[in-house]
C-alpha cells in the first residue's frame, strides 16, 4: 500500500484528455468486447491486443494506450480486458529493438478511473519514465484488471497482477515491432509484489518472454506472518497504513466474491467507507480514512483475520524460486512495507535459490524508495542487458 505521490501531480487537462480518449473505447465496444469475461472457446487468447491508440504527449517518446486480454485469476478458463500505457523512445532503435521495461505501479485505488492510463502521466511519473527512456528502454505499464477497463479489481492478487504484466508485454510485442525481446520487470510497492509474481509465473505462463531480471522497490511480503502483522500492528489504537489497505482489500474482495460479507470483517463504523474504497483513488481515500478516526482497534471484528483469510491468501506469491536475478530496494523508514517484512522476503527468495541483490536506503520512507533506488536500478538493468551477473546479497551456501 502506498500513498503514491505520482497522483498528486496529475493535471486536470491530462485527466480530461485521458477520460475523453477512454469514453469511446468503453461505449463503442461490441457486445462481446464489453470488458467482461471471455470464454477460451472463442477466437481470443490471453496476450491479444484489442486496441492500440496513440496518445498526445509532451514526452520524448511515442505514447500509446493499449487494451488487451489477460487471464482471469478467478477462473483460468476466462479472459478479462485490461489497459496499459506504452512509451517507445523517439529515434532509431538499437539492433534487436528497444529493450522493454515492464512497469507495475504502486497502489492507485481500485476504482475504474484510478488507472494510470486514465489519469495520465503527471510530472513525477514523467520524471521516472524519462530516466528509463534515457536508458534506452521502451516502457509497458499495465493498469491491472478492473482499473481503466470494466471488471473486478483484484487488489493485491499476485496472480492477477503478474499475468496482466506478462500479457501486456505480449500484446505490445505483437503490435510494435521495434520492441526487443529482452525484458526487465520493475515495480514499486504493490507493483513490487506484482513483478515478483510475474517473474514466478513467467516460465510456465509466458515461456516465450525473455525476462532478464526483476526490480522491486518496497515490495510487500504478505505471507502468514505478514498478514498477521497487517491485522495486528504494534499500535492498534493509532492510525496506520493498514487501515486504508484493509478497506481496499475488503472492498475488492467483496466485488470479486458476492458471497463475501464485509460485515464479518469490519465494524459498522468502518463499513460506510467500503463504498468510498471502491470509487475513491488513493490520495483522497488515504486522507479520508485518516480523517475518519479509524484504527485497527475500532475497525475490525473479532474474527476478522479468519473472515479475510481468502483475500489475504490471494496476495501470496505463486513462486519465490525465480530463474533470473532480483533487485530489492528497501527504505529503513518504510511503514507501509516494513523493513522486517522485506528482509523476510529477501531471506525467502534466497532460500528458494533466487539470486537477490538488496540495497538498503537509510532514512528513506516508502514513497521515496523508488527515487532513492533509481541509480542502483539503472545500474542493475544495464548489468542484465550486458549479460553480467549482478552481485547477490544472499549468504553463500
């Protein structure tokens, strides 16, 4: 969970432009292309492009809004419609094409219009993208299912996030011949979780994609210990990032599973924010949750951990045995993805045989971990492109 500062900088003009581009896509679809599920018996498949639309931009790149199909994490025999942003550097591509940075964003909310491709590229995000464009990367940035295109938003569902990243890469490759087959996965916060999940799924889900490695800034580790800590923070009577995160998780799970009763998890005082969690994007919702006076002590029912267990289970990584190197960037002042949580993730990755390079950034909070790790991330990616093996932080066996 992150109160991502990127979204504070979105201008009204960029938002209006993106929404005006989105409206005809949502209204002009055929009945079979209505953003719901698709049967695999139809002539469609995960990774297929539905639309690729140029977007006016001041970026030093060609920018597109990509709409494509991905597998529904709730039912492997169904497809969902997902959107993404694609940025291709200006100029002549290198031999073999532009290497691809598959970017996964931090939590932006679970509403349809909370998608980065709808809100547009703000100043902070543009600065981040510019750094990678200058490194010679094209960028493919999924919105995740349920954001930008109609459907159930599966917040923190590792399989859903991972498959949407991989299918965005396949869809972009199918329509943009100047993209290289070499791919680096990168994400922050929720996106850090997403890219680790994608790396674990790739060998079986998309063996055709050549992933060089994964960069995860401030990723979550919601294993059994992480889930317990989320629901039982050290100071349960004080507001914490767990409050909006759990509300969004509960709202998302109730959308995906109509039989789920949020009243089993949340007190009446908290239930009135469930609707807002479904429609309000992260900066406003975080502030709303903070002003509400909710804490873990007054928002959860006694049996909340058991009732929410299925939603917490979908946050587990499909695999931590990754065949390519992983970069983990950790800020010591992170109160969203605790340093102890990230330390445990690194230990679990190492124990699974994954090569991990961890960088610790003293005094850096959750949001600033992305900018603090910028130069190290760029260096890590260059090593991967050059065929070098990054120095691992895992203990020698």
